């Protein structure tokens, strides 16, 4: 698709149908104005096509899972083969045992693993497991960190300290106040504040959960180490939410990349290769509490679901991990992401716009601000209206991207896509500058 008018006839009809029965005509938080809403039909490699045949370079990657790009031949073949043998069995199967062995071997904290279907379930169960193991009730998370949609996760994520009215407003209506009150929130990258809260609440604190790379914000040197030391000192479990970073920042995820080992880690997105698959992985003595033979002992922690260990998702995950083990994959992934980030910042500088593209290699986020972004508060000070307008300009230029949110880069985004992307970014930034009435 070019900056010229896109074709929208079929899209408009389908959006009209969706609007009548799907509130907001969207699937979750990702909502575009109705006249810009896209109905996607198919994907191949780094590209997507909507139902009217408009093509996009994809930087959403299904919100992260499609790290190999769309319809990767190895994943498609594995899924077709398994689907013909049966889709789900509700019992052990060879693919899930293979996947377990591979994840446990790859992940520094990996001693044992159990499965669910979504990242939300994984963090929910990891927190419950931590409460079961420690016998304590409170958890601590970081302001702006996203751990999914359950009641313990949707506190201090979208809102900011500035919105606080004596207590943390949950990010969703319908969350019971007593549940929200069991969640402490600390600013990301402030080791002293985290240490203080952990020490002060040690007697009631079961776990600290953190996105090691929080959205696009990298941990400051020593921050993850500080929360590792404080949690260990005070008998609190440390959970890395690696739903995004797992097998993406490195084969061993953020714990390998940043060199800090948590007690538990949660996985999703990449380990299912585009199919519903998520996991809690970590210390054997903690995961041991999920053994149903403990039922009735008072220490059993329920973990599981209808589709847990689904073999179709497992073979998709196995095919994905096999590709990620190929020599040079991470080097290329990081090189592509870094070229894009640097290119975007350079274009911003050349055009006199305060553009920051923050992140690590294949995950980054674009902000319009002069200030360094070290935490959620800094990111909320950036110009959100400009970021939104930028995102819409990119969509109009054939980049599929969630305005204001992260860019994900796949292993199949190559030089032609990078060149087209930077051309689109330049066009978008020029359009914003023109609209703001400035010239250079
Ligand atoms: C870091 C992190 N944790 C948890 C989740 C929740 O995963 P899901 O959407 O599969 O429930 C997400 C989703 O984006 C995430 O980014």
C-alpha cells in the first residue's frame, strides 16, 4: 500500500458487521479509528495483506509470537503434520515433553516447567505458586509493567502514580479492591525504592514480578541485580516475566541477556510459534507444588487448563526454537532492529523532531520527547498525541504497527523491508512536521 488512498470496500463491510456485535470493533486494546480499522486476511514472512489486498510490512508480529515471520514453512509443516494426527489429548504427548526438555535446558533458572495457554495465565499461576510456596499474600510489580489481564496484573500498568488517589486505581473496572490491595507498585529502574518496599513488606511479600525489559525500557545497570539480592535476602521469590523477552533477547531470554537468574520465569508468545502456548518455568522445589498428588495436603497449587501442553502448539514451538538455534540468528535479529532504531532516531534528528527509539534489538518503541526514558513516568511525559499521529501515518504508508506501542522485528525482516520502512518513517515524520507548521 502507498500513501495514496487504500482500497477499503470489503474492509468497510466487515468492520460494519464487527461493530454491531464486537464492542469497539476490536479484539483487545488495539483499536484504530473505524475508518482506519484493518481486517487482515493473510501473512507471509514479514508481510501481511488485508481483505482488500493492501500489503503491509508487519511490525506487530501478532503482538510478538511470529518471531520467524508469518507462515514460516517449518512451522506450517509441523502444524499440518500434527493436526492430521490429532489436535489435543489432555495428557502427556511427545511434542510437549520435547519442548519441556528444550526450554528447561535453554533457560538459566529452568529446572521444571508447567504449561497454560496464555501469558496472562502464566503470570497468574506464577504469582499463585509464589504465594503457595512462601505462605505470604502480597506481590510487588513495577509501574507500567504489563503482565496480562488478570486481577493481580492490572494494577499500576496503564495508570501512573500521577493518577493515584491514595491507592492504586486498577487498570480495569471490576477488580475487587481487596485484590488490588495485595499488589504493591514500585517505579521501574529505582533500585532504592524497590529495596525499601521489599524490606518493609518482607513479612507479607511472596514475590516480585518484573518485565526485565519493561515494554521498551531497558533495565538500568544494577537494577535487576538489586532486586535479585533484596528478594533473596528477604525470602521473596523473584519472577521474570519473559513472555516478550523469552527466546527473543537471547536463546536463554532476558536472564541470559542481562545475566540475572530469577526463581521463576513465565513464557508465552515465541514458544508457541503463533499458537496458544505459555509456561511457568523455574525452581523445581517451587514447581513441585503443582504435583496433584499433593492434593489435600494444603500446599498443592493448581496449575493447568484444557489446552495445556497442546501438541499442535508444541510442535509450532519446537519448529520455532529449532530456527532460533541456527547460527547467526540473534546477530541478524539485533542488527535489523538496531538499524531501524538508529535510522528512525537519525531521521528525527535531521527533521528537527525529538524522536527516541528505545529498546533492545528486536523490540523497540518510539517516543517523542527530549528526555531520557527510564521509567513509566518518563514515558507518560512524552508526546502521546504525536506518537499516535506518527503511528497512523505509518499505517497509511503500509507499515502495520500499533500506534504508540512496541515494534517487533522478525528473523525475516531484511534489507528491503528496512529500506522501505525508513522511507515510510521519513514520509511520516515529514507529514507530522508539515502539520505542526514547521519547516527545515
Ligand atoms: C510481558 C507480558 N506478560 C504477559 C502478557 C500476557 O500475555 P497474553 O496476552 O498471552 O495473555 C503479555 C502480553 O502482551 C506481555 O507482554
